[in-house]
C-alpha cells in the first residue's frame, strides 16, 4: 500500500502535519508532496514541524488566478503519478490544491481520503471558491475524515456510505496541543521575543486577520473602517498580520498604515501566531482555522463572513458571525471588550487532539487491510 500526503497552503500544512508526525512515529512509510500553492507561508510550517517534502511542485506565482493555479496543479500532479503510482492520496479541506489533487488522483485510479470532510455552507459563492472545492473533493473521495458530528451528517445527507466516514475531531487541535506544549517547554524564536516586547497586556488587544476572496473590495473596506473606528479608543491595541495576497495587502496597507495603535505586520510563523492569539482579548477574522483554534484558548472571535461552515463555534457561543458590516463589527467588538471578565472559559467543539491518531488507525485497519 503506497501512501501519498499532499497539501499546498499554510492551513493545510498545519492540519496535515500531525498526521505526518504520527506516521513517522509509527514507522509507516509515506511520501509527502507539496504543491506550494503558498510558498513562504507554507515553508515556515514545514520548518516548525520538521517536515521535508519528497516532491515540491513550487507552483506559486504572484497574484495567481484560480484557473492558472488549477491547471498547473493538474499537470504537475500528473507528472508525479507518471513517475510513481500510489494506492491512496490524503488531501485536506477546501483549497484549490485539495480539489485538483483529488481530481488528478481520480484520473489515475488512485483512491482519495479527505481530511476535514463534510463542512458545508451550501452557498457556492460563500466561501468562494472553497465551498465548491470541498463539495468536489467530497464527491471524489473514497474515505472521509469528518471533524464533527455535523460534518458527518452533511455527508450522510449526500448519500455517502456511513462505513466510509470517520469522525476524528479537527487535526488543527492536535497541532495546537503540540505547539502549546512546545511553547510551555521553552520553545521560542526571534518573532515571539519581538512580540513579547511589543504587546502591552494592560491594553485591550485585538488580533485581526482576513483573506477571503468574497470580501475583496467593499468587504475589506468596511473591515478597515471598523478597525479605524475601534483604534480611536487608546486603550485598544490592534495587531494585524496581513495575508500575503497582494489584493489584501493593497487595501489594508493603504487604509490602515501610520496609526500608532494599529500594528500592521507580516504574516507570523505558526508558533508566534499561537503565542499572539493566547495574549489577545478578541480576534476579528474570516479564517476557518482560527475559528477552530480560538475556543481552546478561550478567545472570542468575530467572524467577518456572511456564512460559516463552522457553526459548532457559533452555537456554543465561542464565535459570532458579524459579516462585513462596519457598525456590527464595532458594536460587537465594544460589547465584548467592555464586558467585565472578557476571558471566560469556553468549551471547544472541534476535537480532543487525537484526530491524527484516529486517522492513521483507520488507514491501517480499514484501508491497508483491504488493499
Ligand atoms: C488560499 C486558499 C484558501 C485558504 C487560504 C489560506 C484557494 C482557492 N484558496 O487562499 O482556501 O483559506 O489559502 O491562507 O485555495 N502569497 C504569497 N506567499 C505565500 C502565500 C500567498 O506571496 O506564501 C500571495 C501570492 O501572490 C499568491 C496570492 O497570495 O498568488 C494568493 O494565494 P492563493 O493560494 O491563490 O490564495 P489565498 O488567498 O492565499
Ligand atoms: N496563522 C499563522 N500565521 C498568521 C495567521 C494565521 O500561522 O499570521 C495560522 C493560524 O493559527 C491557523 C491558520 O494559520 O492555524 C489559518 O490559516 P488561514 O487563516 O490563512 O486559512 P483558513 O484557515 O481560513 O483556510
């Protein structure tokens, strides 16, 4: 049984790393292929988890279009499958890498297992193009690792056979436990040390991220207006690691530069970002992964999207869906920051930190056995 793990972006790397680490620990052979849909943002994760790809397709181009990206992934993956055949490919989530690698594998009669399977908004424009990516990957996949009961139910509703689905929790929680443990045991780096000097814990700290394509234009303008308004309160400090997508960089640096309590910084390496999250009082973000991580750190998230496929966090009160309405963002942020004890205990609905072990066990017992 030959196993290939394939991913391309920062969040996929963070969420697939725990699986690679379990496979290594159990001495189960596998090959790792990165499309490098992201470059710098991917490489820092590979470095932190000490992962060395066997194949690096190095496809990222500045301001890449979805179609160019897709065609390069299909043709480069075909070259890999021409060189070496695999029985199973593991892909993750909802990126262009996941759906196009799954398609390339299907074209070569290779089975596909989907990690973080079954998340749905059923609105193909939100998140765009991720909702369709994950539906496509779900149709192609032979095995589905669902993070929650809800995501399993979505797949059952789509007539996926129950024996092909396993609820695992989200491996982002595995990665988070690994990272918190390393930080607790003394891990640090230049970026964490720099943040320690800059973050004033006596202030109300807001951490901001954003990168969704459906918010380009008016959505990002509205978010910037809300941040500008919030920054008028000098008790508030805002740290915004700006995503490397040039469309995001242009708007954010143009609208928010030069304000004393708004710190626009480059994307942080993963452990530094986790350290910074843990020191924040509030997060404003459209990120999927951050919605899953924040409840474990007891940090509320204002989700700047119209829809979310992570409704578990909304239902348990960890996150609030605010869209990109300026007034709503400001009102909810002030409400949370002005509440007496803003650090309250949350219950994390996204996993127990053993997702990767469950996935590897399933592959060994149900897929390797049948091969
Ligand atoms: C991608 C995923 C999105 C995921 C996000 C995580 C798709 C369609 N989108 O969006 O689902 O939530 O990653 O961050 O798969 N860039 C760099 N260096 C990097 C990374 C990006 O310069 O390390 C710049 C490049 O100019 C690149 C652009 O960002 O062309 C956009 O990258 P892309 O992967 O196409 O889209 P994201 O918005 O990052
Ligand atoms: N993250 C990071 N550095 C940053 C911002 C985020 O390492 O500057 C991590 C974060 O902890 C989470 C993941 O990146 O695990 C989320 O990635 P992103 O928001 O880009 O993508 P999404 O989860 O929305 O697909």
